[in-house]
C-alpha cells in the first residue's frame, strides 16, 4: 500500500491539475454521492492535500471530498475530452476548465463539510501528517513522550497512525536504521539526544521519500549500488528489502524480522538491542 509520501505526491499532481479552476462536470459512482454531484458544478477547487493515506480535495464552498486509495485506487489526470486507457472501474471524475482528474478502483469516498471533517471515522483517529501539518522536531519529540505512546516498542508504535499519519512499512525500517535504534526500544527509554535523533529521522526520512519519489537511501550509498548494477528496488533503500546484504555502515548482513505482523529490516550491529 502506498505510504504518506506517495499519497502526498498524488495530491500534489491533482492539485496542479485542478486547483484554482471551477468545476464544469462532476461524476460519482457511489449512490450516496450521486445526488450531490450537480451541487459541486460551479465550485472552485481550492486545494488538494493529504492526511496520512487519505487525499482531501477542498472546494471553495467549504466542502471536502475525502478519498482513500487503499490497495488499488489510483488518480489519473487527463484532458476532459480524452478518456484514460485503463480497464479499472471509474469511481470519481472531476472536470474543471477542460482538465480532468479521475479516480479509479477506490471504494472509500465521501463528501464532508470542512467544519465536520474532524468527525470523520478515519481522520478522527489520525495523528498529525508529517508532510501536511508542519510538524517540528520539538513537536515530534513531545508527541513520542505522550503517555499513550512512550512505553510502546518503536517497531509497532511507528506504524500506529495515531502517532503520526503516513508512516508505513518501508519508512519504519528506514527511520529506525537512520536513528540507530532497535525496534524493541521505547521512547521512555531514550535520553533526550536519542529522542531528538529519532524525531529528526522521522521527519527527514519521510521528507526525503516525498522529495525523491520513495528514495530513502543516502545518495553516496545509492550511487555505489547503482555502479554495482543494482536495480532501483535495491538501491532506493538503506535497509528495507536488503536482507542478507551488507550494511552500508558496518558491513554486517541486514536481517529481516516481523513486528506487528509486518516485515522489518534491521542491522544488528548498528541497531543493537539495549540490555
């Protein structure tokens, strides 16, 4: 499933396609939304952003279209007069001044008043989005030390969307590696310097994944892997999906384990378990 950086990049593309333009045509596949489609015609798309793995299309009348791609959903951008070449099922189409954005294969779509968005059953359970909500290192440190988070192992905690929205499986492994922390470590166990390093890794790795289309590896390590003929799947990560390969720092083979029923990759030398 795409993680926060991928959803934010998708939101950026839809924003560039539609933002600032007035809707000329709106179509929904969902019966509960069909009656509202015509009421959106004439509205301007104010902005498109993301919160975790949800994409939010905001209109100038105060309404927000919530959509979650889940496993198979995808937005396709195209000219209004040209249908995308796809066999997927169309769920939403927004047309604004000759430009169109079509959502295919998603099943979780709803229309909300902006002021009631906090009541959404999914969004109401999310923590701040690392790319949308301007989280600082200090705010991240404070959140990690909150009572309902601080005594949980980081391997499971980082996947909890109530902590920070958007961190998924590959980001978890990469964050812990760059923070030099074992997945069983708890925020409560960390000295302030270690906690700050973790907060920095959370923000920086997520931002790099957004800026570089999913690449979280250090540039020099990635370049060395490319020179050795590695595929993008191999060189884009520092540890994720590199089990059995030498750690870029110490040469110890990367190990794969399972935490919270999800695979996790770790360097046993650089990320030792505390005694």
